[in-house]
C-alpha cells in the first residue's frame, strides 16, 4: 500500500499492506485455491487476542505468529472457517483463525502467546504493517462472533466471500462487516489547541475530543456538534487531516482540525471532566515528556498525531 501524507509511518493499525482481492474473493473456486495453497499462512486468535511470537533476538521485537498448513491442520478442523485477509507482497495468502476451545491453545503456547492487540501497539515493538493486518483480522473476527444470526429474520447466517460477508440461507439477506465512524478533532484558536480529559484517565492526561458520527450527518457537522456539545464552542471551519482503523471493536477514527471562533468554554460535565487551552509551546513540552502537569496520548493513538501536527505549526 503506498504511503500518503495522511498516514504517518508510526500511526498504529493504519498501514495494512495487503491486496484484499475484493473481486476474486467472491469466487468460491479462487478462495478454495488460496486456503489450500502450500503458501497459505494462518494467524490464530483466542478471545480476540492474536498469536504472537517472541523476539528471535533481544531487542528485535515480536512478530505475528503466522502458521503454515501443517501447523494448523488440526486447528482448522475444529475452528470456524478461516477469514481471508489478503495476499502479501510475497504472494502468500493470509488468513485469520478463531479458536473456540482453550485446549486448542495448549500446543501453541510452547511457541508464543496470545496477546492483547492494544497492548502490542502501545509497546511499539511490532512492525506497523503487521499491526495493520492484525487490526483487520481482529475487527472481522469480532464481527463474525457477534453477528451469527440474521437481523431481518433471526435465522443463523453463513460466512461468505472469505468472511467479508454473511448470508442468510433463509431470507437471502446479505450482511456486511460493521465499521463505526468516529470524528476525533483538535480545535485550535490562535496559538492554542483545545484538550480535554475524562474521569478515570491517568493524572495529567489530556487528549483531543471525539464522538461518533450520527446517521444523516457529515463529518464536518459531527465535528461541530461534538465540540459544541462537550465544550460549548463554535467553529469557523473544519479540515480533514488523517484517519486510523481502531479495532476496539471496529471504529474508523477520522482525524480533523477545527478553527474555533473564540476561547470560551462551557463544559457539559458528562463527557469531559475538564478541558484547557494549551499553547503550542506547552504541547511541544508535553510531546517531549518535559511538561510538569500535561501529558498527551502515545504515538499509537491518532490524537497524538493530531497534537503533533499542531505542534509543528
């Protein structure tokens, strides 16, 4: 996948390099060839956690636990149908496997461990492209586990197109993976940006404001509404900046910058515990970890990149 200015190289989950073969995966014969290929690789998941291998050498970082045909033969006999993720740059088809029995995990634990994806991204010792693939796998597997029955008639549904669709054999309805759009925005006024914090966050932690896009709403309208509802500010304009898949369970974070009309705040007292206007200099100190009372999210979060974007002017 080509890099763009809107995809920082260290933005977690945003650099998935796979060719997803959207047309080919609709063909049952083509999919069967991929899953039976000697080059096929599979990553098992247990309770939404991917199988991860330890570093080969100290300091090298961990890697996805890709397993071959022989290593997964017994697993595939007792797990759900593998989910097709795409083909990598080495022409190897990649799949995700959802394990449903703890006994299946036993032999694998001698090789690696099932690890929380958020914790993996936070640690920062895995390649960004691998985190992107795991984000896709986690979101798809979670959707299948929570959408087993038809929303129209209530009958059980079947996975189709390599796991990118579910089809109801009873009423013929088609169901597609759900992605929830979320706007996350950094409002600015002159040389300051608006940062807020929620109850329960670590002491001193502040971030950009965010909220779900509602039906019939544009991204610009969602940004303006959320800023007004949470902080009581009005905006003159909204600019798209970057986006990030956020597989917890399946959001798309849409990062924007917003020009505030003034600095007056009226907090709702529900979403935000408090908020403040931080100057560019204060934000630069916080990003460097040198501010005494202000901390910002780590690089795994899109909020960090919006704040860094503002800090660079």
